[in-house]
């Protein structure tokens, strides 16, 4: 008695462009966090200032104000607010506000490990996988057809026109111009 093979998901598509954009956004967000930290250090001119990076991620201006009050604690005998000290010291807080706005505009997520920030873009968010055997069959046939097209081109030197293939398969196959390759249209698989 032959046993039925177990279903194994197959990769249908991967959105490389969106993945690269997300990686760029995550990297940019970390750079802006560093820029905010450097700005605070430069304003207070303190070498070993211990910033709470989690607080900085949540609100750079509020973090700066808290650090500022702590830094001038001994000199602030009148109990002035952070905003008042900023005015008196003529600190260009609008620069930090601008950094914070750009930081918040970035879509990346920041996590912490041992109080060190990092940002990881998970590849699986940009992948689409099959969920049943019928979808697997469509992917297998599509990949076989794509391989046949490449074999015709490479082995026999036949010129194949992507627009005609797309039209001839009713958009089952698409052509990715940036990667110069055929792909299976996920809409037909799902």
C-alpha cells in the first residue's frame, strides 16, 4: 500500500524590492537613532553620558529634557523646567525635533538586546507560500514551463518574446524586467 506524500509548502513569490526597501528603512532608522544620541551628547558636552536608548526611541525630545534636568540638577536651584533651561542656554531643540520626525517617519522596528538597539527585517514577511497540493501543482507546472523557455533560449538560441509569453499564458507567467526573468503570477496560484 503506497502512502500518500505529505504536503510541503512551496515558495510562490518573494517581493525583493519591498524587502530591500524595508532593509533600507530599518538601517536608516538606526542611523537616525544614533544621530539623535550624538546630538544630545554634543549639546551637553559630556563624554560618559548614559542614555536610556529605549526612552530615546520612544521620544527623543522628552529623553533629552530628562537628561538635561538631571545634568543641570545641581545648578537648577530655582527649579526651572527643561523648556526654560533650553531657552536660557539657547539650545537649538528644533534640530532634535527634526531628527525625531525623520526617525518616526521610518517604518522599521527597533528591538533591544542587552540595551543595544538592532533592527531585523524578516524575509518571511515578503514571501508567499503555497497552502495546498493544488497550488503546489500550479507552481511545479509554471516552473517547468519557465525552465523550458530558458532551455529554448539557451540551448537552441530561439528568441522568445516575454510579452508574447505573458499574453500566451493569459498572465499566468509574468516577466520581471529588473531581474530579467519569468515569474509565476501569484494571483493564479492562490
